[in-house]
């Protein structure tokens, strides 16, 4: 999906589940798309409060949940996957969409390339993403957006 479809899907999800955008944090490829480091992404990986995750798991059924080496995910629909919102991440906003900071995206990608179940193509893309993210950290791209560190980003 391109950036416009991504934004529509993100805000539609927020409305459907009754969350403010500040409570729905984008990670992975969607964050890279919003930062202008990719032209497209396949899906939305969204981190939501544990209570929202539990409610959606109950509503959708346990069979929609999948456990991987990278965490537990809930397939909300064909375009959206949910994960419980971690604490201690740095978040930023781009056009009203909340996402992981550059530094936290780098940490996420570094953890992914260590995974034994990652395909060589995915590892190559992860390495390219890390290089682009590090370049943007060096030139100060993260200063272009509202960035904050918090233990619980949904309370602000």
C-alpha cells in the first residue's frame, strides 16, 4: 500500500476500535513508509494497549493470534496486525500518525536480522533499512517531527 492508503487504513482502524492515534503506534515497514524511506509497505504492524489487544483477541478469536520469535501478533484483518504496546519506546508523529522513532526502528531491525527464520531477502532489506535509518539519524531527520520518550505514550 502507498502512503495515502496506509494513512486511511491507520485512521480507520483507530476509529473502528475507538482509540486516539496517540494510542496506536506504527512499527516496521509502515514506519519506514511514513518516514519516506520506502515507497510502499505490505501491511500495518500496529502496537496497541494491552487492554485493546485482549479485547480484539476475544472478539476475533484465539486462532487469529500467532506466536513468532519476534513476539505475539493478532491478525486484525488482511492488512493490519496488532501487537501489545511495549513500554520505554520513543515515539514520534508524522502527519498525525504515531510511529517508532528512528533509534527504536534501528533496534527493531537489528533484532530481526538476528532471527534464524528470516529469509535472506528479508535480511538484505533489513540491512538496507538500517543503513537508511542510521543515515537519517546522522543528518538529524528525527528533529523534523515531534519526538518524545515515555514509559506509557498513551497517557499523554
